[in-house]
């Protein structure tokens, strides 16, 4: 059975692709992007990858 680790990452609107590309290079898969809890205009990315 695969075990997962998770991360939440704030996304800057002007650098979203660069941020996601950087995390993707480290093996993280984007699961979902949602509005931030305190500011709906701030986005938060949820990522996962298999545990080593």
C-alpha cells in the first residue's frame, strides 16, 4: 500500500507556475488549489507525493 506525505503551499499569483514547477521537480503532485482561509484572493495549493 502506498503511503503519502502532504504539503500546503501558498501561491503567489504572479509566480504560480514557477512555484508549482519547483514543487513538481521534487516529486510533488498538485491535488487541489483553494482560496486561502483569511483572504479568498490568496490561493493555497495542496500537494502530495509517495513517502520514501
